[in-house]
């Protein structure tokens, strides 16, 4: 039987599962990674997965107006950086996306 991981190990392992899932990984990918790298069992893997999914959900559990404000800020930054780089088609795309988010056009 493997020894119980520390809280710090759990945090790092959950973070790794978040990374795997965010990059399109499935449960089986997380499971393979955990078995190969950490030597943990199914119940521990399920715990890490639950914690990772809870963390991901919490990251996106915000009110709609705040989400729109965050996205508009990102569009603005992208538009400015694209103009400075001479990437005017990217800047225009950011402007169009901002207009859609602000419901100025369909």
C-alpha cells in the first residue's frame, strides 16, 4: 500500500489534472498519467479528478456581467497588441468580437 500523499502533493497533482483536462485530456489520460508518475490507485485518482473538476468549475462560476467585462478587457488588449504588431485583421476580429459581446451587432 502506498503512503498517503501530503497536502502539497495533492495540490500539485490536482493542478496537473486540471492541466491535462484543460488540454483536452480524458479520465483515461489522467488515470494513465497518475499510475505512471505517482503510482496511485483508482480511488485516489477519482478524488484528484473530483477536486480538479471542482476547481475548474469554480474558475468559471462567475456572474454573466463579470464574464462579459473580462472578455471585453481581453478583446481590448488583443486589439491593441495586434495593431502594434501590424496584424490589422486580428485587431478587426477583436473589435468585432467585442461588439458582439456588447450586443452592438448580431
